[in-house]
């Protein structure tokens, strides 16, 4: 992991992380007292997952889960995915427990974990850690891990989570001493371990330099939310503040509308959606292309005002009820824009609702999220 640190941004891009987004990695060891335990009503994770999805804005945060391999193989991959199905639809990414957990740890902005070794590795790397389960009575009190658990900050499951996550990141100060309990010889593990193994086998050690395989770059797996998104907006001219969450956080302010992905688990959601989205290639013959699909959606769902066909990481085609033709929304990446095109569409939806009109030469709008400003251009496309 130390050798792979320079490639952190690549690991983040493999997860589809966008500029300014924060990655919260949920980590659990295999133990009834763990974060993903078997304590029935005492388990913390089942109650935290929907609240994290609701309280952490989708355009500012991503959630990923690193579960110990024995959790996967003890219960079975099918059962794990069934238990976490709602969370995945809310945007949770399940990380390969063998081949990709280290890359996710390097990509993380905060680890929300327990008394397992992965939480300790994260702290040793200098990553902020909040503990949701401390394994009281499970750890040997004289071990470095037990000392770390005693000192590590906790998450309060009864208090608002967003503020705790933000404070966990902003107030964090890495503790260099933690790395010393992981290894007293950083960067020499390959050399020392090989020497030890060959001594145990009573064989001469090879003369070539000992080396480790580098961490592979995981496949590109951008996040996808198919649960309905509650969208709050505030508009001032061509500036639109947008906050989208897979839930209804208490105290959220601003005008509200509902954005629903066409692949929602509950088809009835589409009948009450203000904005319906879809992602796919512009030339996908199954959907008929952006113009045909957006026209079909507005005819099929009378309540819907805006249909959004996302064609790539920085662009989408929009059709608005009562407006002629379609509009192309494209991010101004040169000005730092890097957000989900469906979020641009929600901003555009509100701007049109307040009387906005797209001139022949197009118009530049500025979408604001908690992590930055994302200019995008809207122009007639057909």
C-alpha cells in the first residue's frame, strides 16, 4: 500500500470519484461484535446505511464497503448482496474483499469501521477513522490494536451523521506512531519476509532483489444510484445550488423535486417523478437514441416534467415538457466542472421552471454543490 500511494488518484477514478467528492469506506471484520455483525437489533450497519445515503449528498460523497472475506464466504455472496441490495441502489459500492480492498483504502477520505485490522491499516496510512463498533471484551487489552481502539474517535449513531463525517475529516491529525506498530521496517517487507521463509525451509535465498507485485488498477466502476433522489435547489439567476440525497434528511431547505432513474426497483416511483433519468450510449438501438427515449418517457409518464438521457460522464440530453425539441447539457470541464450530468439536468429543470429560456447561442449555467461550482452549457440540440 505504501508503494501504491502515488496512484491514489487513479484508484479514485476507477471508482468513478469526481472532483471534490469524498469517499467514505465502511469496513467490517468477521465477528458478531463487528460493524457487520450478527447481533440482531444491536447491529449498527443496517440502521446507518439508509441514514448515510440520506444525510450525505450524493454529489459530494460516495460510499463503499470493505467486508472481511469470511463474511462473504460465511454467508455467501448472494446473501450479502441481498442484504445490501437497498444500499447498493442508494449508491453503495461493494469492494472485492481480496483483490481491491487495499486500493479502496488508499482512495478513502474517511474509514467508518470497527476493531478489525483494516481500520488500523487505514489509521497507519494517515486516513481518518471513526469507529462504529469497538469490540469491547474481544481484543487483548495489551495489543497495539486495542490501544488504537481505546483512542480512536467514535461515531454516535443517534446524532446527525454528516456533521460527524465532516468533523472526522477536517479535525483529523495523523498519528505517525501507529505505523510503527504495523512495521518497524517500512518498505523492507519483501526482503525480510523472503529471508525468513527461506530460512524456515533451510534453503539458500535467491540473489535477485526481493520484490512485491504492485497493486493492480481495478476496473472502472462508477457509482450508480437507482433509488429515487430527493433534490433540493436554490436559484439565483444562472446560479443554482443543488443537493441530491437518496432520502429526505431533516432540515433540508430549498425547492424540492423528485428525480428517479428508469431502472428503479419500484415502477410506481416513475409515476410521481418530476425528473426521470437514464444512462446509455447515444446510439443504443434498444432505447432508440436520446430524442426517441425522452419523447417516450414524457408520453408515458404525464407527471414527469423533464426526461434526461445521460450519454457520458460529462453530458446529457434533456427534453422538457412544453418545450420544443431537446437540449444538450455539457460540462465545462476546462472551468473545473465535474459532476453527474443528471445533477446538471436537475439544475436545468429548476432554471426552466423559474422562467429560464435557452437562446439560440446557448447559455452557461453554474451548478453549486457543497464541494464546488460546476459550470455547464445548455443549447438546443434537436
